């Protein structure tokens, strides 16, 4: 059964339009840089929420597997667009940090908050440790793919650095395609995905229209948002790396972050881990490598050489995620531990 927008959804769409128009007006009026930054960030947050709602509604009518891919793909669309504009503007440090920050944010902050919320409400929760372990191993492979070009940049021939990044990006993209093939051929579907879709959801034309409109609006707002970054670094004294590592991922991934925490609070830790770790994998295997090739269309070529501290943080993230996935159980203390690691990394980046 299809339906139109309910009251909350209508308010959400209206808020996204208001913030987007306000950001555009502020930018055209050459308002204070910090004001444009805040309003455009609010616009991106609200638009990302609309993208999330649209893909969720499409998922209800298209089936669990296609819906899962749609959620992951469009959930990261805002971040991909922001990083593309960052690369075009020469903000390579922001783009690199945004890739790292998304992986850290989804794997430590969102998964940690999910464990915390689910554990406080339900106590001990269980999940499929085989699936979680496979996701953790895929994430480890992705981190290896990001770490080797970084190591080569310190010990190898500088003339071959870009070639190694390009080849590594192609291999990671191929690995992502193989992961999707395995996913669609597998008969296993998470408990949340097996549930019957809601009795009332948007019609496909309505969902696709809102998805298309909000994605286009995200592209426009991303251009405005990125254009304020240099000024924000000066005005607020925030480093470009901190902006990329913390602010950009929070702005771009707000919809899926909320979904992951929400389903954990409802007791479905399998689906919550699918949201958080699945998004991390798509960033590491899809968005980052794709950015390498999209950057060929810009004056600045993006590569997979990351600062050493970011690679170390990613390695630590993979290790603690693998340790947690071993027993197939989660509790609120493990959630607090993951959030604590994220806080320590964020603090270190702030002082850098």
C-alpha cells in the first residue's frame, strides 16, 4: 500500500528546503563565512536525512537486498559529493581526512553508540559472528589497500607513487564489485531485512523524485560548504584535517548513523552492524578508490597516500572491531570502549 508524506516527513522536507535556500541566499549575499558554513552544514544534514528517508522507502518496495545496496550507496552520496568538491577546490587534506573519518566514525562512533544504546535497553545482545567477522576481514583488506601506498610514499620511488595509488584503487574497486556479487548470490539476509516491509510506504515515483531532487541539492550545497572551509580554518582556528575527519563525516552520514543506532535500540544488532560496517566498507572499497579516478576530471589528482597517524588509527579500529566480533555478543560497555577510542583519536587530531 502506497501513501503520501506524513506530517513528520513533510516537516523534514520543508526544513531541508528552508536551510538550502537560506544557505544559497547567505552565500550570494557574501554573508559572514562562519554563518554560511553553519547554514550550509545544516542544509546538508537535512538533505542527507531526506536522501536516507527516500532510500528507505525505495527499499520497502524493491526488496531487502536491493534496498540494502540503495541505502548504503545513497547514504554515502553526500560524502562522495562533498569530497569531490573538496578535491576540485584543492582541499586534498580535507578529502583524505573525510575518507578516514567516515571509516572511523561508522566503525567506532556509530557502532559504539549502537552497542551502548542497545546494551542499555536490552543488556546482552547477540549477532552473527560469522558475518561480522567477514566484514571485519574485508575492512582489514581495505585498510591494507590504503596503507600500502602510504608506506610506499615513505620508502619507494616517488615517480611511481601515483601509479601505485591508481592500481590499488582499481583493485579495491574490483574487490568491492566481488563483494556485491557475493552479497547478491548469498541466500542469507539479516533479520531486519527478512521482516515484512511496512504496510504503507511512498510510491516509487515519489521516492525517486525526492531522491533525485535532494541529491542535486546536496551537490549545490556541497559546493557552498566546501567554499567556506578555508575561511573556517582561519576564523575558528579549526584545522582542515579536523574538519575532514570529524565534521564532514557527521554532516554527510547523519541519516544512516541514526538508522544504525535506532535499530540497535530496537534490539536488532545484526542489521545495526550491517549499516555501520557496511558503510565503512563502501567508503574504503568504493568511495575512496572512486575518488582517485574522479579526481582526474579536476585540476588536483587525489591519491591513496594517507598521513601515518590516520593509517595507525584505521589499523587500531580494525583490530578492536575484530576482537569484538569474535564472540558474537555486544553490551553497553563495549560500546563505551569504542566511543572512547574515537574520542582519543579525535582529540589527537584536534591538537595536531
